[in-house]
């Protein structure tokens, strides 16, 4: 379980001690409008279950989601990392990220996503990585495109319309994408 480091962010594998930090995201209607099928804030039980899934993923696969803080001041920023995802019966490795709403539009999501991609290709040896978001989440789509991911197709996920983006190891190697894990 390697630590996560970029120019401005530090991260560690998600653990029980991250409950209060993750609640910051789950209680914010602006963040949940981009993450939740119904767009509503989530309760403490949801947060506990998500942390359990994150920890379990690390234990089973030796990679997963990092909880992020700003290097300059230690303030919780969000999360980013990689996880397995089923799409149309196929197992993919998904790049995922969520940043506190009060820190949006400062490049943290792109920095964290790029570092996650780098980790997926350099450390895990993935052939390709994917990212998904709700169709109308233009901010997340912009992050994916900034990271040289390309729109592949529309999909249904959690019974809602999503878009699927992908990047191959060869495409990533030739792209000008910042951030390092």
C-alpha cells in the first residue's frame, strides 16, 4: 500500500479514521449531486459502508482509493484512486475521484486523477483504465478529458445514464498529463 503523493496532495489508503473526513463529502449536496443517483446527501451508515468497501478493496487487491489532504496545510481535500468496476459483465479498473466543493476548480481533481492513472499504468501494469460519470457532470468530464481520456460510449450504471471514458497505456504514455503517484 504505497502512499499517494503529487505536487500539492498527499494521500493514504482509506481507513476507519477517515470517517469524519468522508462525511464532509457525503453531507454536501453540491458534491452528492455529482456522485449519488438521487443527488442527495448520504447518512453515516452509507459512509461507514463505503469505507468498509474501500478497505476491503485494498485488502483483496493491494490497490484502491486514497484519502487526500493538501500538502501545504493538511486540510482534507477528497479522495482519488482505482477500483474494480463491472461494466456490461466485464471487469474494468476505474479511476475515481471526488473533491470537496469548496475546493473545486483549482485543479485538484485533475491532479489526483492523473496520478491515479500513472499508478494504474506504471505500478499495476494495466492495459487500459476507465472513468464514468453521470451524463450531466460536465466538471468530471472535463477532468477526464484533461487527463487525455476519450469518450467511449454511454452506459447505464446504478440505473442511471452515465458516460464511459477510457485511456490505454499507450495513449497515456504519449499524452501530456501531469501528476505522479
